[in-house]
C-alpha cells in the first residue's frame, strides 16, 4: 500500500465565501474519483479544519502500490479534477509513503 497525502493553501486573495466554495468543489471533484481509477483504494478530502490549521484542505489517498499512484497521476479523470484544484491553490505540499 502507498499513501499519497497533499496539503493545500488556497489563494490568499479569495474571500472566505470563495474559499468555502473552492473547498467544496475540490472535495466533490476529487472524491468522485473513488471507484473510477484502477489501483485507487480510497481517496478523501478533508475540508473541516480547526482554526489552528495552516492549510485549507488535505487529500488523503491510498493506492495498491507505487505503479497505481503513477497511473493515477496520469489518468485523465484525475488530471481534470487536479486542473480545477490548481486554479484555486497557492501552495501545495505532498508526502508519498
């Protein structure tokens, strides 16, 4: 099993309303990938955070192996969802293990 964790910080110039809408849309798009990409075991997006957080949202995903993660990253369904996320994000951190 391989875990793929992403932390995102949304664009600073967004209003709180825009940030809320962006988090909801990113969650909807990314979680819709569950069951649609080979080797993706589970994917969830966390958008409810405590005020002490320095990130706006987190992707927590599990893959069968490193090859499945590589396939996911090139998959057109993922690329479409990731395109939206990139349009609203200022900072991205990734940890794969």
